[in-house]
C-alpha cells in the first residue's frame, strides 16, 4: 500500500489580488518591506500559538524567533523613515 501524494496549501497573501494584478508587469509583489514584516509577525504569532497548544516546543521557539525578528525588522524600518 502506498500513501496518496501530499497536498500543500498555499497561504494567501494579505494583498493577494492587488499583488497579482501589478506583479505581472513590474515583477514586484505589491507589498512593502514593512507590510511583509507585519504579515509575517502576525502569522508567526498564530502558528506559535498552535504549536504551543500542541506542545511542540521546538516549533514554538522557532516561530517565536521568527516573530521577534519580524518585529525587529519593523522597528529598524520605522527608525530609518
């Protein structure tokens, strides 16, 4: 018996429709560095919560580090403005 192939779901970007509209012509994703860092921070926090609830300690730690790095990126970007 073989396992069925795994299906991977793509998480939608917050500006998915806007990003795809302008991305074809300009090659850009449509999101600024700050928007991207903010999205990653929020998404990592949600994933960290799920990992913590499931007692996946290493994943919780790594996701918390991702969230903190995204927040640090936001702070640096704000400072440079």
